[in-house]
């Protein structure tokens, strides 16, 4: 990414990313650092009133204040980058009105139809199917309106590119691979089961956890270790779990939980993908066992020490991962694509 020195780049965020190992935050950090290391003048803008934060990822932080329209009228930028939040729709509209010549780039983390895909009819009462369809239609309409205003869309993989194409847009779609972040290898001894990860609905996870409890846990080899569930939401259903699983509710950085894990298991067959959570597992060097739906946006499993299996084969796959214990050598990581 070698932008001319006269270029000015503004990166917009809804809020400051969570500290520690937050895969969504890594995406923002990746984009911010790539631009800041270029010759472009880059600044970071938070939507809303000031909270005292002066810098983030080495960039000076400013805020729009309560009146975002006034900010857009008073500031200029050649390139606008919208990352991970619901304000992207409004920001793109304001940019087109007040800075019509600016190039707008939107990251796929801003698209509701990707972050919150339709739930399976089997998970919804029949009387609520029409309501689900209405909400899904509104999400896609909102995404189409956003994409109609931007010049370029950044996605994390080739499979996600196809999903964005299905939404419909004349904008250029660019694959920007996840960052190749590495932390000290986990020394944990217990499998960690993902449930209701950040920004995702809980229903598919509840179904997968119930399947794990009833069909997988009773048959697990005892050498694998007692599984943990990590969740970022307080669901009453967790109180009904049996003694085969231990619950860990994430209140701090995900790295704190991953240090206790020997592998990550993601077992759902419907609902959102979980590439961001798989990215966290890759960062601490632990194996991953996942269903095809969970790993839908992973183009090359060998880059992730990932075994993709159907839910009926999760138990044997966990035993294979436990026998390996540590991640095998991986081929050189693919370029992220940001240098282009």
C-alpha cells in the first residue's frame, strides 16, 4: 500500500475495540497499521462524543462529537475506511453528501447479512417465520443501500467474496486476508467449545451444545480432558447443562480463556461462521475442530491447523487433535493483500 504522500485517509470506528485478543479488533488493527505505515496521512475517528482517548494503534484519535454532520462539513479526506459497526450506513451517506469525491472503502464486518445471517426454519416457531423473513429482508436491504454508496468492499476470504456478490453491488470487492498474529503457544490441557461468540445469535450454538452434551461428551476419550464452554452472553439455558462441561463466561480478553485450552471445538451446523474465533485459536497455536458451516470462510485449512468434520465425527477428530497436542508446521502464510 504505497499511497501518494498527499493522500489523506480517515478510518471510522463505532467504538474502541475490546482490549486483548479480540479478533474483530485485530481486523481493525490490521487495517489501521497498514495505512499508518504507508505514505498517506492517516487518522482515526470514533463516532460520538469524546471519551478521553488520544491515540490507538499509533494513530491520533478524534471524535465526531454529537453532531456528526458538522464533523463531515468541517473535515476532508481522500479515502474513507469504514470498519465493524452499524454507523457505516450513516457515515457513507454523510460522506457522499459532504465529500462526494472521496473514495469509500467498507470492511465486511459492517455488513449485517454476513454478521447475522438467517436462522434455519427449524430453530424458529412456525408462527414467527414471516417475521424472520421480514427482518432478514431488511438486513439485506440495509446492506445493499450501504454497498451502493461505496467504491470498494474488503472481505476476509474468497468464500466471503461470493456471499457479498450475492448481496449485489457494483463496487470492487477485494480479499484482504486476516492478520498473521502470533502469541505464545497455549499450554492448556482442556478442549474449549465455542458457544454464542461475539456479534452472533445464540440459537444455533444452543443446539450444537445440546448435541455435544448428548452425543459427543459421553463418548469422549478420557485422555482428552474435561471440556470447557466459553460464551460471551448470559443464557439461562446454561444453567441446565449437565456435569460433562464447565462454563467459562468471557469477561476479559479471549487470550485468558485460550491459555486454558488444548484445542478449540466449534460444532454448530447452522447460523454464522466463526472465522474470527478460529483466528484467535490460530494465534495461540492450538488445533481446531470445526463443522463445515463454522469454517465456511476459511479458504485454506492447512493455514489454520483445522480439521473440518461433520458433527457426528467431532469426537474422533478431538481425539486426533489431542494426540497431536501441538500444531504441526504450517506452510508460509498467504499475503494479506493490504500491500496492494
